[in-house]
C-alpha cells in the first residue's frame, strides 16, 4: 500500500479523510443554508424587541439605581454634603480671607445648599446602562412583566372578539353570491351553466383543502414554533441584560418603522371605511 513520503499513514487513508472532511463541510453548509431562516428570524425579532424596550428599561434602571443610592446614603448618614464649613477660631488674618473665598466658591458652584451626595444626583449616561447587574435584572423583569401582561390582555381581547364572530353570516353571504352567479348563468347556454357550476364546486373544494392543509402545517410545525419562541425569548433576555452598544439607534429605527407601518395601516383602514360608508 502506498504511503505519503516519510509518513507511515497510507495515502489512500489520508485522501479518504480529506474527502470525508469536505463532505461533512458541505453537509454543514447546506444545513446552515436551509435552517438560516428559522435560526436568524428569532435573533432579528429579539433585536427589534430589545431596541424597542431598551429606553424603557433604562428609565426603570435609572430609578432603581438612584433609589438604592439614596437608601444607602440615608443608612450611612451621608446626607450632609451641604454642611457649612466651620469657621476657624484664633487663626491668622489670612485664614479668615481663605474661609470667605471657600464660602464664595462653594456657593458659586452649588448654587444652593443640597443635602444629597453627588452619586445620587449625578447625570445618567448611556455607558452606565447594565453597569449594575441587580438593578438591570429587576428593571428587565419589570418591563417584560408589563409587556407580557399587555400582550396577554390584547390576545385575550382578540380571542373574545373572535368568539363573537358569527360564521353563519359569511356562509350565507357565500351562498347568496353563488346563487347570484347561477341566476346570471340562467341566461346563457346550459353548457356554460354546467361549466360554471363545476368551477364553483371545484373552487369550494380547493378552498376547503387549502384550509385543511394550512391547519395541518400549523399543527405539524408546533415543535419548530416552540423552539423559535424559546430562542426569541433567550435572545431578547440576553440583549436586554447586556445592552446593545447602539441601543438608542436601534430603538429609533424600530420606532420609525412602526410609526410608518401604523400610518400606512391607518390610511388603508380609512380608505376601507370610506368605501364601505359610500356603499352603504
């Protein structure tokens, strides 16, 4: 058996290993291409959700951080930054002048006497987001809880409205439409009437089959849907616990998208309402 140079590994075995590695690489590439949509879709949706909620989470985080600092200040008795300096007694004349200069500079800087330390009243910066894990975690949990309750209320209201829909009205409308078409077909030849009747029957069967196939596809893809929902929640939690560097830009982009989409939906609904009002 031929060997590769000074190595004792057979040449055929090395070529077989290289071929196997190439085949495995091609298989992995094909799997990535076929599963790209199901893997990337939760990531993109989670990024959009994080961009929408990042600003709100930061507001909650700012409140929690400042409240914790204020409590720490009160417990440690540090709320005395505004105490006036003690005037020196029995010192040199220069000491009195130095005291007056310090009082003037202190009044010019503060503007007013404050009993809160600087860490409580410090300005919040975007770089401070996610700096403290516990306030960030509590803020994320609070925002996600409020969002989940809001979405649950919306879904429950939609389900309640769907239960109130009378499907018999739509069936009656389809029956009346079919009868109107058949009434128009009475004026044509029997052959055209039979063809029209067969077309209507085939169309009704096709609609029923399509609805049945769609229902079966939805039921069969429930496992994949649950996996995508789990990935979406994990990605969203990850992006919210560790803020995006461009969170504000993502928030503005997503907000602009939703504003434009809402405006287009409003215009479309207004046009449909005007059309129905004009017909009635």
